[in-house]
C-alpha cells in the first residue's frame, strides 16, 4: 500500500511546488522543498484530499513533520474509508 | 526582575542554578523540580508583584481544571470536552482582552465616538501575552489528544518556568514537560558551560550592542512633526532602531535559552538571523519563530483551510500554482495574511501603531506569496531567478522590515507618518543644523568645519550601523556558533531554510562547524560576559519584555 502512496505523493508534490526534481521520501520535509511554507502546506493538503478523497483536520495540517508522517496519515484515513 | 539586572545575575541565578543541581544530585529529582518551581514563582513575584502573581495563578489554575476535563473525559462525552475547550479559550482571550486592551478600547471609543470615558487603572500581569498564547496552545494540544496526562507540579512549572516567563519563547507542553519529568543529565558542568556561553553572548548583545546603538534611534522619533525628520536623520534613526531591536530580541532569546540550559533544559529556537532573510516569508521563519508558529497553527492555517473549502463548495477556484485566479489570491492569500498579521500587531501592543505595523507586514506577505505563486508564469527559469533574487530579495526584505519598524517605534500614527515622510525625503535631506551652516556660508568657514559638522550629525552613527549590519549579515549566529551542542530544542544545521542554510564563508572559516568548549572559547565568552556586565545600567529593559 505504501509504495503507490509515495508515487502519488511525488506527482502531487511536483505539481503543487512546480518542481520536477522532487521525490517523495519518508524524511523529506518542508525545509527541503522550495515553496513548502505554511501556504504551500495548505495547498498540498487540499490537493491530497482531492486526489485521495479523504479529509484532514486543521491540527493535522498544521502539525505535519515530514512525508513519512504524511504517508502514515493517508494510509490510516484510506483504510478507514474503505472499511 | 530581568536577566539583565544585577540582582538576577549576582543573586538569583547563582542560587537557583546551584540549588537545582545540588538537590537533583543529592536529594531527588522531584525535590529539584519543587525548587525550580519555587524559584520561578519568586522570580515572577519580584518581577510582577503580588497582584500579577494572583491573577496569573488564578487563570493558570482554571486552565488546569479545564485541561484535565478535556484529557480525562471519555470520547463519547464530546460535548463536555468541547465546552471545557471553548470556556478555556474564551477565558484566556477575555483575560488578555481585559488586562491589556481595556484602555485601548476606551481611548479608541473616546476619539471615534467623542465620548469621555475615563481610563481604568489596570495592572497588566507580567508576561500575560506570552502565557495566554501558551495556554491556548495547551488547550488545543489537549483537545487534539496530544497530551495524555497532566501533573500539577510540572504544569505549574510549564507556566512559570522563569527562563521564558518574561518574553517567551512560546512553548508547547510536550516540548518542555518531558524534560522536567525525565531529567537525567549526565554532566551538569557541560550543560552549565553551554548555558553560560549562550547567556554571555546574549548579555553582550543586549547591554553593549543593543543599548549602545539604541542611543541613535530616538533622533527622528522624539521631535517628529511638521518638516522633521530630514532624510539622513530618518534613515540613521530607523536603521539604528532596526539594529537595536534585533540585538535586544536576539540577546533576550540567547539569555532565555542559556538560562534554561544552565538547568539542563532546551527551549525551542526563537530567533535565527532574521536579517539574513531573502524574503518576508523567510523573515517570519526566523524572527520570533515561536510566535510565527503559534499564529500559523491557530490563525493563518485555519483561515486558509476554511476559506479554501468554502470556495471549493461554491465551485470557485482555489490556489492552483502559477495559474491561480486573482479572486483566489485575494481571498486565500491577502485576507488570511492581513488578518493574522494585524492580530500579531495588536498582540505586540495595545496601540494603532502596532496594528499598522501588522497590517503592513500582512501586505508584504501577500505580495511575497502572490509573487511566489505567480512568478513562474512571468519568469520560468528557476536557476536564473534564484541567482538574481538572492541579493535583490535580501535588500528588499531588509528595507521593507526597516521601514515597518517606523510604526513599531513611533509613539503615535502622526509621528510615524512624519518619520515615513522623512525616509522618503519629504522633509529635506539634512539636519537643520547643517542646513543653517550651509545658508550662513559654510564654504567660507572651510571644508574641515563642514566635514566635522557632518561627522557629528551622522558620521559616528553611520559607522556603527554599517559595522553592525556587516556583523548581522556575515557572522554566524549564537545557535550556529554552538551548533554541535544542540543549543535549541529543534536546532540542527539541516533545519535551516535551503537558500541560507550554511553559515557564511567568514563564519565557516572562523568556526569550522561550531566552537568547541575549549579554554579559548571560555576566554572569549568571559570577555563578552565581562563587557556585558560592565555595561549593565540597571535601568535598561528588554524591548520585547514590554509586550
């Protein structure tokens, strides 16, 4: 389940931050992506919500540490949706 | 009591730190915690007085009950949790509103409505702006189940912990309390040495540099009015203030981090070379970091998320990179940025000058964010853009920040606009004394008289400003100097923004990856401490301590 999420996230990150060099890895975080600031973070989450048909709470959006944590959150939400 | 005072440095700190380590090693960690709490309460009592302590303690104890209700209520008692959460947040806002803003509202009502309401005699509790925000963050963390348990001693210590009680950093419960609970420091002497290094750097910055350059700041503001200040006076004055507040807050932050570290506790990073920033967004990730984090989490992000969702429901466009519509930029960038920064301004002080400062930064952030999103449309080459905009972005950011400080420093909006007029040359170029000299035929008096007059008016201040600006931009900061000892909770070299992630070449050559705790470092730090101590006046307060 995890690999396809990373693949989708790479596409979303490239799209949102307009940079084709980005590759989603567990330790990738906002500091290492140009444009991933507080506004970029919201744009990223809204795009993930749209593509995965899930929804995040504001504290979840505001407290993101890295892509690894993001993937865990997506996985959890997707499994709740499919159950 | 402030860090930069004789009683604090000579009596309070040595007793608090020595007592803590002795109790921690000789009796038990629990007793050491009680000692730390007692010291913190004494520090607060001496600094703010009994009334201040009574109000803060009442508010803190009310939140203790509410947070426990939120944590201990079963998930099915959603209504109970929600009620406790809302009461807690409202009570904190009401507390801040009453003590800090009552007279501001009365004054505004009098001038707008023409009423004659008398100002109330209200004592503002010490550090209220900081501990109210901290408790709101605590309630939010409890609400989102990030806090599992709450013990009274640690909770009180979290609120009153003296290294951060005057002016932050604004910390989260989970950042600080685990350090109190599982305090197992292997080498107290090392912690003490690192803490003393930070403290010495901070004392020097505050007492020698900030207070020193600060003497040039009032020139433009004290007599601002019709036709004053002239261009050169306005610029020397505002640049001096820009440096004064930088070294004041940087010095305070170092001393706060240093004092905590003397007790083996790491506080989060609050200040990270903000004048090296190459954009306004970058600036706010480096200046008062803990406040930016709070406002981003509890004001900016909820605003952008909710406004975006509402637009999606209404079928309107949201932000879509370089193809974003102007209506989306207005609603999703301008409104949240200006509202959040106006709130930030008001938080700094109950005056319209602070609101104006906040709104100006909101406008700066809007322009910066809109440009970042739309720029690839007009300027697609990222590499060339970054090469050009590195220096240009730095200059624009520094000038924008300096100009904004006019509102931060001015006693009223009228004098702020006079100083702004001076900055843009509307009041002539030189000080009146030089103009008079010119009119009365300075040429006849000879070049040396004219040059001396210029030197006395602007020369020394300009040399100080240029020198300090070079230090600010080229030198590594305190965190970088001590980077190998993790001087702040979340400080690693990798955590710095990419464009300026490495210390400058001079800094790197000078330090080669951070200063070791060697004899040479000890001598340098002792010199800095001595210079700072000798410059102590006993009357200088932290600018940020007034918020």
